[in-house]
C-alpha cells in the first residue's frame, strides 16, 4: 500500500536543478534508503518531505493527502539528523519531552512516554544527564527516541550514523533495524554508505544527479544492476569495456581488450559491433590453479590481505581484473598464473 508518493517532483536552487521529475512511492511500514553520492539530491528530497524545503513543482502525497502546504509540525514526521541536534541546555529527559510539550500533551502522559522511550533504547538511567555527558552512540539513541516519542507516521533519517566509529555504527544499524521491525515504522533513510543501505533497507533508491538510477531490494540492485553507475556505486565491480561479437536469445558473445572473449547469459540484445560495458563482481571470479577450456588465463600481479578474504590483482595484457578469494584456499604466488572462470549469469552488460 503506497503511503508516501512523490509525483513528478522537481527542486531547483536558482538555476541549479537538484531534483528532477521524481516519481517515487514508499510503502507503509517500509524501510527505504535514498543512496547516492554527495550532490545527488537525496537530502533535498528528505527535506521536502519533512517540510523544511518547498518543491519547485510536483505533488507530495502522504496517506493520499497532499502535504506541500502543511507546516513541518503538522505532518506527523520525526526527523533524526547526523549531528543529533540535541538541545545542550536540556537534560536527556527534557530533550525527549520537548516534541510532546509542543503538542500540548499532559505532564503525566509526557512522563510515561519519556520513560518508555528511554527504556526502549536502554538509557532510562541517564535521563538527568545533559547531552555532552553522553557518548556519540548514546546521543544518537536519544535523538532517535525524540523522533519516535510522539509516535510519528514516518521517521526520516539524514546520515544519522555518519559521525560514529565503525563498530558503533554497525551496532546502531542493527538497533535501528530492530526498532523498525518491532514498531512497524515507515522509515526514509538518507546515506552515501552502500554497506549501510544494503544492511538496513527493504528497498534502495539509488540517485545520480537528481534522478533515480534504480530502485529495488538489496539483492536486486547488487546482483542485477540496470546500468554502469549502479554497478560501480553499489559495492565493488570489474567494469570493463567490450564490443559485441554476437547477441541473440541464447546470450551475448563479448570481445574484451586484448582479444579475451566472454559469454553473457540471455538478456538485452545488442547489434554486433556495439560498444558496451561489462560488469562482474570480484567474488564472482572463480579461480583455478589448472588450465581449463572455459577459463581466462591471467597473471597474479598482487595479493592483498583483507582479513576475511584475499584481494587479487590480475592481468592479461591490457585487461585488469580484481578478484576476491577465500583465505582457506591459500594465496596464489605473485607473478604466477591464475585461471579465471566466470559464469555467464554473473555478467551484466550495459550500453557504453
């Protein structure tokens, strides 16, 4: 059931168009991440939904009602910012109580909701402290509680974990995901961190220069990117130039640099001679020590230890590849051969 709908929404700052003809639907109870590089328009979209920016054109619906003319405090939306935006002169309990006071709730109701909210994030014993007496992770929990305490229809999060260290960030990712599931929240989450989006989201909308490049589940955007931008931006990939030798319902035969040939599974067809881009994830390169008829013989240029895996730099003439190998299989010798087999189903082909 569509809960939020951007219909042909555009936003310009002066002569600069930052969001262009956006059509995007968010389902009730969904966790949707807006992912993209800096300047791709994702934060502007969040601010228009929150009411802090006005759309230049188009319509924004929530639960079937237009909200462009509603002030922020009447939209029923909770917002969590990257810098927490806690009031430094207030205690933690007072920070959480603030949106309830603004809505005219009774003192008894406020006290009950503040206690329940802080207990939920395991901070009930710190209600009398001020923000500067808490760690970054604790402050983020307070900001999250303040956004949830008035039971909003939607929670918007703008890079909320960007200021945290890696371990704490990963803990908070799981904590937010669990709150989303337990409370049935509708969450719109802005990030430029691909791993964060893949971990937390039901769906991901990937933006480039104010437009959506692809919307889908984590599996869809990672395993089946629709264009070269998505393939490069989500995770790591080998993005190679190629020419189409033949293309039909049985697959596409590709010629890479240096005369290397590949066969891609059936998909979009191309005219012979068409210049295309080929994407293959590093973990989809299967390495063998012995020569095989279906293998590409490469040279091992470097082996990089990455803790849980090995990152291999391979070459064949002008062709350069990155492969990911399990440590238990052992490291091939630098300067030695590696025979690479690629399943046709693991090759994505896009127009150049």
